[in-house]
């Protein structure tokens, strides 16, 4: 039911969102989140995204299923790109649709927090001087962001 | 079983994956990391900070104390940075 895609090519956020609501009258809220590649102060030529084929799809499906259990969602789209991505280009798309806005907003935030910490993707920097930069390091703040949903669930 | 490596774990070891045959006394993910570390300099470098290494058994995230028995594929990688 949910749309999950791992792809090299770009996506169109607007058309993905409208496909989700087409012909439906039960959806009252659609949240669209697009993550883009930053230039990091102008030093970055591109990010190269490596992924674990097979597991990437399966793990995102697990995270989406988790979101569908927590919130009443009428539709979910999760698209994650891999390969070389230039500053300004799209990396990830999450679209959530629900009858009411709170569920759509919270589920979108949950999906992004979990995708960042659980989906098997890794970013490597390619710098403008032609050199290969470092692997991007996982951020503590992303772990904390994901953990607050555990607390929310444990607390009832 | 098949071992696969990603990101800087792959770069340090110098291969994307390989068939491995750990001895019977290697029972958990953590023990397998220690066993692989002893295979050579490149492995020792890749696994120099074992606490940082994440693992997946048959494409599911697992902690280091999980038993590897029966698994067909084990993956080692750094903390994820997608999204």
C-alpha cells in the first residue's frame, strides 16, 4: 500500500503527493518533506550515497509499517536516492496523508528521524578541488531525535 | 556464511564482501568481529573501534550479543547517515 522506492534518478515531490490523494475524499492533510543536498559552505561538489541493496527497501518498509501502527495514515510515500547527488538536488522524500494534520505531521517527522538512523545509507563527500572527502559522521542529535519516539511509545 | 561490508568498513577491508567460515566457538556478532579483526591489518583497521560498528544479520539490524547461528548473510557498516 505504501510507496517505497530506492532509486538513482530524481523524484518529483509534487506529483508523488498528488498521486497519493488522487480520487480520494477521506484525506484531510498531506505532509511532504524533501531532504536536499547542501553545499556545506561551498566546499562540496557532490555527496555520494552508498546503500545496502535489499536491506534498504526492507528497513524502510519496517519503519513505514511502524508509522502506520502508530498513526492513522491513509497513505505513505518514502523515496530515497543513491549515487552521486549534487548540492541543491533531492536526496529523500517522505509524504504522509491522514484525515487530520497532527497524524500526518508527526508521522512524517517520525519517518525522517527513523530513516536517518535505521535505513542503511551512507554519505561520502566529494570536494570541489576534486578530492574525495570524508564519510559523513552520524550525528548524536539524530540519535536523540529518533530516541524520543521510543520514549513516547514506552510512556503509552 | 557471506560477509558484506559497506562505507568505510568496505574501504578499509578493501572488498565488498566474501565467504567466511568462522570456527564453531565464534557464536555471536561481537565474537565474529574479534575473529575477523585477527584476519589481517586491513580487518584490524576496519574493526579498530568495535563499539562503533553496526551489524545486520540477513538484512535486519542486530546488536553485538546476538547469535549468528543459521544466518546466511552478515553485514558490517558504520552508523548510518542517510536521510
